[in-house]
C-alpha cells in the first residue's frame, strides 16, 4: 500500500468513527469506549496529515505563482522565498506522518522487568552480568527512571548469577525492549593473572511489566511453596520461612523471591515477575505467528540471539544487529546508552516503514 493510500485509509476510518459515535442509534457503552479510544489514537495522525496536505497545496500554489508571467515581480520573489521554506519543511512533515503510521506496540508505554543472568564463562560471566546490571541502573538514573532491585543472587567476588529489577518511568519498555538477548564480553579476567583474553556471556531479558488487566492469573493455577531464605554459599540469612517460590502450573514458569524478610512482600514481588513473564510469553506466541517478518526486525526479543559484544582491549562496543560499532566502552558501561538505543529505534522504524510500502 502506497503512502497516499495509507493516508486516505486513516482519514476514511477517522470519519467513519466520528459517524458511528454520533449515529442516531448510539452504540453500547463498551462499544462507544472502544470507538472513542481508536478515534483518539487516530486524531494526532489526522492532524499531521492535514498539516502535510495543506503545506503541499500551498507549495503547489506558490509554484504556480512563480511561473505565472502575469504575477507581480515582488510577489514572485516573496513566493520563491516561501516556496523554498516549504520545500525544506515538507520532508520533515512527511517523516512525521510516516512515523505516526507505524503500528504501535501496546507495551511501549509500560514499565519493565529487567533480568540479567550469567551465561557461559564461570565467575567472569557473573562479573560481567553485574557490570551489565549496573549499566542499566546508571542508564535509568540518567533518564530519571525509578530502578527497584527486586532480587540479586551474588557470588563471592562481586558477580551476579542472576539479578532482577523493576524499572518505571516514561518510555521505559519502548527504549529497553531492544536489549533482550545474549551480551558477550571479551577481556582479560580479573580472576586470572595470565593475561589471556577470555570470552564470556550474559543473557538479558526485558519484559513489559503487566497489569492485572493485561494477564489474568487464576489462583488455582498457582502452587506456592515457602522455604527458608539462604545467602551465598547456603548459609541461612533468615530464621523464618519467608522465601517464596511460585509455580504457574499450566506453563511450568517458576519464580522465586527471597530478598525481603516478609513472606508477604516476597510473594508480591514474585507475582510481579510471574505476571511479566507470562505476559511476555503471550506476546512471543502472538509474534511467532509473524515469524518471517520478526526475523527481519531489530530487537525480536529472541533470548538466544547474540546481540552485542563489549571488547575491553579495544574499548569498543558492537551491536551485531545493525552493524554499529562505538569506541565508547567506558561511557556505555557508565550508562550512556542513548547513542545505541537511538540507532536501534531508528533502524527498527526504517524497517517497519519499508514493510508498509
């Protein structure tokens, strides 16, 4: 479908919605809510299309005035100046319309659950997982997001076997959703004196934090076990059975939480993570129906996909999906991720626009 056909489709649907909402036989309350929501979503697109078409019409009128031999010379000169201004503005107006036409991901406005796990590489992988977790924490601070650590499983030398956080704020999932996958590090391990470069990995999962309305969980589908929390090496850190393990029986998804001293708080945290995992699983099932298209998109969310390499000797970071290499390793690990995020978003938008035409 061409851009012009897409614009006419949006304008036609907007008018149709207005007619349906003001029909002599009014729709039901639920239907009216649904129609008004769609109408509100289309309105900014319609306004952007109107601005574009008005600018195109004005440019056409000015072009006619410029070539009209009967036009006053001073008027022609003014028309040429205005025409040049419009000519420069039109590509931006078209780009705005095109971006608004890209189908929205309903989860983009949601907060996120971040999970970082050590992969292959032993202690070095756990140290790298801790580096990544802190990187996202610093990025959240820079964007004024709230970063709540939900659970951390540490090893003795400061590494993390697994760390989970809740991140809330504006556009959290929209920006972080491209981070899911395998992150690889190449460096001389701090645990080794030989000076050889090792490669190890950590897995990142970013899931939209689901609300009750997004995913329904039936109590009868849950098995909840309580046990005594323990710290690194198995030593007891609590004398009561406050740790909670929740199993979602239909899917087999298991979530454990033991960081809080209160069983109630641990259960509440575990339910947040469980809800996010089930919602993410549901989204993946829907996405798998568009598997061919999904493979061509940036940030498919495939947990086994190697997405990025952090090379310490060369101080570089390479995102393999878009071929982006930045020699800014220290800044990126310090949370300066916008250059990477912006490049991923731009590439994703370009691919989606290409699929629309």
